[in-house]
C-alpha cells in the first residue's frame, strides 16, 4: 500500500514537472540558423553531455562493484560496462553538436560539416 502511494506521488510530481516545462518558450535545438540563440543551444547540449558523463561514471562504478560481488564474467558487469560506454559515446556526440552550435555563433553562419 505504501509502495503504491509512493509511486502515485512520484508519477504526480513527474507530470507536474512536465506540465510546468510546457509553458516555457521553446528553442529549436536542431536549428543552425544564426538568428537563433546558438549559445543557449550549445549550453543545452553541453549540459546534456555532462549528464551523460555522470551516468557513465555511475555505471563504471557499478561495474567495479558488481565485479567484486559476482565476478568478472557476470552479466551485471558486462551490462554496466556497456552502458558506461554508451553514455560516454553519447556525451561525445552531444559535445560535438555543442561545438557545432558554438561555431555557428562565432561565425554567424552554418558550418559545412553540419549541413
């Protein structure tokens, strides 16, 4: 009963957070139009990259712990290592996109590699 109430509270908070975000002005994150705020777009992608790196670190730490508990051949170990690699690769891609938006902001034109 307590678990159900906790889940309902969590769902309510998530929905409240999503509805609160819906009222803010949106930014076209895919736009390389120099008239759009490319610095703000780049900051968004850098923040997302930071989040992915934090997740990668957490999974790498979990992999070490799982290995100590279950041995190096455990599925949990390989799964955590795979997730850590995925999150790190995603972070690198997000950084690349952030750099492209910063280039647009500096040059006030679309970089050739992004077209």
